[in-house]
């Protein structure tokens, strides 16, 4: 089921529950679309209400992005952080709109992001920790420049599953390895795993995240 009445275009897999369903929102990577991560949906628990979102910036000839990236060799990889912050806040508003529109549990919201989608998931959770509980961040890293850090924020409800390919050719694994010490410093619950793959999700990675998610989204 597709829906385009909210500001961000998205597709939906409804829950087996008629109300108070745990919500999982998916955010694809740079140059992809809402169908990419949605391929996971059939393998995930039926009680989850799953929404897969399309990033707001269209690319040519196809695909979408959460923010622009400059791959110029002289400049290195440069992210448009202002655009990323706009997307971060769009997602935060989108979460609120989903709670109004769909029969989901506001106290059991999970984000799943890959690559650029993972970077945005970190930013949303760490800037708006009151909006979400569980975050699955695949092949991404924490971009401090797009966080709204505040020592008064309550991170006690957050729980992260983070993973990365040890031979990732797009986002260096050393960037991802900074995640656990950073989250630990904020006393945020987290799990970090590496797998011997490039910029992608290995089967064993998927089974591990599925088990992690299932334990946190069992209906009460």
C-alpha cells in the first residue's frame, strides 16, 4: 500500500494488529528509493507496522537522496549538512504525522536506516530522543555536524543496533567504529557488529538485526 498524503512519500505494510502496533520506519541510502529496504518486510514479524520512506531529493536519471554529496576527488566526500538537517527535521515531523494517521504505538517506534538513511536515523534519534526508542543503523556513522546536542536531553529510552562491513568501500569502517565509544559516552544502550562484507547487508547481519528488533517489538 502506497501513501502520498503525508509530506514524505512512503509505502506501507500493515500490522497483524488492528491498533497499538509497534512501528518500524525505513530510510534508504543515497541514490535508492523506498522499495530497497522494503524487501526486508516479508521477513520481519507480522505485528510490525512497516513504513518505508522515499528521500525528498530526486536524482537524475533515477533514485533519491536525503542530502547532496560531492564526490569530487579534490574535495573528498563532502556532505551538504544544511540539506541533511532539513531532512532530519522532515523525518521528525513525519514520525508525528504517522502517529496521527496510523494505528501504531507511540511508545514503540523503531527506525531502520541504511548508509545515508542510517546517518539520518542517528541524527533524528540523538536530536529528538523523545520521538523514538529503537534504532537500527546499517553501514552508516554519526555525523556530529547534523546533531542538535544538548546535555539536558534524555537518552535513557534509546537503544541502538549498529553494524558495518569491515571492507566497506563507500563509508570507511573506521568512521563506524567511532559510534560505540560515542554512544557509550552518552550512556546510551547499543550493540555494534562488523561483518566481512562491503557496503551492504550480509545474511548473518540481517538475522542478527531481525532477532534484536524482534526482542524489542514483541506486543505487550
